[in-house]
C-alpha cells in the first residue's frame, strides 16, 4: 500500500462548525428586541456595577463620577491608590477633579493624613521635594476642597491622642529629639486639616467611654489639631458625638478649648431597658448627669476672653432645664442662656 506524502485534507472539526454558527448568529443578533427595557437595565447597572459604565461614554462618566465620589472612606489599604497620580498644580487633572466631588469623607487611619501630606511635597514631575511644610506651601491647594462633612472616628482621635501622650512623657525625661519628632507629627496633621481639607462640618466621634485621666490630653490634642482652621475657613463648625460613662455619667467628656462654632450631641448606649418604670428613672438620672456635664462645660467654655458659639442637643430639653433649676436652688451658678428657649438664643436644642 502506497502512503501519500501529502495527507488528505482533514474534515472540519465540530468546534470550528460551532464557532461559525455562533458568529453567524451574532451577526444577526441585536439588542433591539429588548430596547424597551434598556433604561431599566442601565439603572440597575448604575446601582450594582457603576464602574462598568464609566468607559462607555463621556455622558455616563459625567453622570456617574459625582455619585461614586460623593462619599469616601479613606484607610491604610486604599489611600495610596486613591491619591495616585493627583497633580494639584496642573490646569486640568482628572483625579483632582474627582476628589473635588467628595462631599462626605471619613478618615479612619492616621497613616491617611501622612499620605495626604505627601501630595504637596511633589513637584510637577512627581519627585519628592522633602518633608518640610514650607517646601510645599506653594502647592498647598486643598486636596478635598468641597466637603460637607469630615468624619473623624474615635480610633483616629485615639491614635492622634497617643502622640500627645507620648510627647508629654518624652518631655518629662528631657528627650528633646523625640519630643520634636512628635510635635512635628501633630503640626503636620494640623496642616492637613487647616490647608488640605475644606469642610463645612468636622464630626468628632467620642462614641466610646474615655478614662477621665485622658481628658486633658484629648483637649490638648484637639486644640493643636484644629486651632489653625479658623485662619483658613472660619465657617467650619464642629459636631461632637459623646457618650456618658455608665458608671459615672456625670463625668462625661466634652472637649474644651474649642476654636470653632460647635454642636454637642449625646449618644445613648446600645442597650435599651424595656421596663417603662425603670427606664423613666434612668432618664431622670441621665437628665441630672447631662445637666451637670453641660453646666460645667459651658462654665469653662465661657471663662476665656473669646469663645465660639456652642449648642447642646438633648432629647429632653424640659427635663434638663428642670435639673438646672435644682442647681440654682442649691446656690450653684448656671448661665442664664441655658434656660432660654431656642428662639431667644437658648443653648439647649432638641435632638431630632
């Protein structure tokens, strides 16, 4: 039997036939039959997978970007990627414009502040110009210029406060080099808040109980961090969430030395007592404690030559005033503004 040197043409494989049939089908397939529900499908994708639509067209991009950047949480895992490529000096910069759309920002890690600060230490070519604040001042346009709310959670405030405590401990043992290093960290963080972030409201979240021995350090930390903000944005206000200690609610913490108009909001503990009689007694005791905390805080607040306006939001204005009247009966001085109605400039406001 003779074997040909040239094999005969092999039959078309099954997979090749299937592929040809698929291509033929695709040539005659359009989305026209479901055109009526196209808007609904796009609405679903806007909610579930908005980033998939960004590259379809400029119209989709312009529509979705404001929503995607409206609320932003910055932590140690995402901050590098979010700030990558930003150029504050360029005439047009897409990343800078996107961050300008952020309205609600939460900073959950102290390392985020350091990464934000690095932005002003880079020139147009992207090289680092050093860690001297002065070297970056010419580039210090706000990274986040249009915030409605800047939320500083308790874990961040605690990390910042740890720097203050460490600096104080170092100072007591005359270690000037480390003391200067810690002071520099606080100064840099302060610069971020006063120059690189513009916001209408700063929310300080003290929703965890504090040791009373730490009150002084938190007061000093917040003073150092926020005292320069009025120089760059005097309209910023502070929103303070605080919680009264369960064991000694009359020792609740409200920061002193506030440099901006402030609101104080009392947050309840998560556990709720369903016994109406017992709950009524607890509310009465809480009113007494809140009244004492408010009275004592406002007394210190107004002891300065200049002090910003402050309001205290409570869920029982009448009950608080009743407790304040009891103090007056005991010859304890209570500022008259704590008795005025809201319409007359009173400081007590109903929590909604």
